[in-house]
């Protein structure tokens, strides 16, 4: 039986309720007082998100306390209104005032989580300035924050100091020192240039004992959305061709009995999901559903269609996407073809990675998520059982059309008209 709909007061993972359909091109003139503060605001819920957001390099699930008026401060800083990616009518980008450069105020989706939850920087103005600086530096705030949080944890454990690194890593929550250190790393300056190549290369250079503190998959730094309590996301992070990205797959919290959206479940029925399921549960149904959602979002990526407008929890449904594609391109397409496009894209990225030397062993999460349970919040005690996760990976391989080594089978490539790609696979 489907449980009653969860509370409607829960904010979505991007910090604001689903937007109204449509939107305008470019910046709007909507009054700031009525505009949701956007992607940054969800961290204002603090420890209510423990086990969904990760803190301080995932050394703990306890999240730093943020000012109680963070949302109000964000709304007051939202002087520029909203904007969008080129050619997209969805006004996802909230443009904020900052003390760095008025042109760089578009809020990155994960900047507040990366610097706030990941490093313990909780001053709203400082977070907005760091977001702007990352735009000007040309660096990803998530990779930068997780690389620095790696150094902070290593220092806190007594493993890294000025003698070893060349400069003393700051402590979590020491905002002035962290801001200065972040700039030094982002710009590749000595003496901490070692960190400027990212966390995997830094750990490799420092020594084997630093590996367990390097939060990455396939060399890409982790995101701030906790995999231990979000089982489908954990699986998607591991098999993703580019490593962990928050938009690889729909977040498990959206189908959770406590935090899920009723309208999201309604749209998932067409994909075979009929009831809510605890977000930490990694059963066969979740593996199958994750595979379907990965294909669907991959198809939207192939179409350059905004994921923030698509199913299952936003305005567009699957028939709507088919009608939109037909209206724009003239192709008389269908729901199922969206999944085919997504699978083709996903298989080709897998072939590319295999050609370049990646193997099934790279479809792995940091050991911490299998060995250290969530230590705070309603998911306290949850971890990713290693054997269960390995079984989920094997099932995912089979339903995706890969063999036990994670290599697309000839039959898989043939059904997607990709037989030519077999020549680029490693010898069996």
C-alpha cells in the first residue's frame, strides 16, 4: 500500500519547490522578496539533512550550524534576479550580489554545500564571494573544496603539516585561513601546488596512507550528497563514466517515505515503481530503477534538455518530452526512444573509458562508505554493505548489457546499432 504523501513543507534537493512551467530568457525582473533563494538554501536546514548532505570530507555526518537567517540573507542578496543556461527557458540560476564581481554572481548548484558543509564555512557573504571567485578562477568549487577538505582532515589527524606540505593546512571552520588557502590551491601557487592537481594525484604523491582520505571516484572528487544513505546515487556514482556527479540520477530522497514527492511517485509508476522505498535500501528493484533513471537522464543530456525540467519530479513528463522533441526537430519520436538515446550515449562513454584503460575495478566508491557508518541524523548507523554493493554492481552490469568485466557485450552494441564500437574495446 502506498503510504500517505509526505509533508509538503520539505524543500527539494535544490533548495526550492518545483518551479512554475515556462520561464523567460535571460534575467528576470521578478521581485527578490518572492523569489526562492535557490540551490544554496537547502544547507540552511543544518543537521536535518545529516545523512543526506556530507560534512567535512565525510569524516562525520554532523553538519555545521548555519545562521538561522541564511535564507533571508540569500533573498536580500538576490538583487540580480534569475538567469538560465544559453538557450534554456528554465530559470535555475539565481544571481546574487557579492563582493568580488557583479558578473560572477550566478550561484553554482553545489558551492554552498561544498564550502559550507564540506569545510565548515557558514558566513553567507563569504560563501557567495567564494562562489564568484570560483567562476573567475575557472575552477569547480566541488573539486576545490573536497581537495582542501582532504588536506584539512589529514592535518586534523596529524598526518599533514607545514613540513610535509610546505604550508600549514587550515582547520575546518577557520574561515579566514580557509579562504586564503583555497585561493592558493585554486591558482596553483607554491608551496601547495601539490593540491592543485586534485585529490587523487595529491594522495598518490603524499603516500599510500593518504589514500583512504581521498574522496573521489575515477579521479573526480566526491559531491556533497551522501551515498551511504542514498543507495541508488551510490550505485550511479560508482558506474558513472565521469565519476560522481549529483545529476547522474534522480536523488533517492525523492522516493523516500519521509522525504519523497507524491507527484514524483506518480510519474515513476510508468517505470514500474508503485510505492515509496527507504532511500538507503539497495535491493534489486532499486538497481533496476536506477538503471532506468540513468538511461532517462542520459537521454535528456543527449538532447541538451534541462534535467531541472524533466521527470520524474519536475514539470515535463515523458510524453511531454517526446512532444517537445517533435515540435523542435520534426522527429516523430516516442518515450521509449528517449531511453534508447540515453543507452547509446551511456554505452559509448563506457567504450571510451575502456579504450583509455579504465576497468570494472574503477567502479568503486571510497572505502570509507563501506567501513564507517553515518554517525548522525535519522540515517545514523547506515553504511554500504560491501557484499551487497558488489551484488548490486553485478546486477547493474547485467541489466545494462555488460559482461562480468563491465564490458558491453556484442549483443548490446548490436541492438543499439553500435557494432562499429566493438573495435575500440579491449581484447577479451
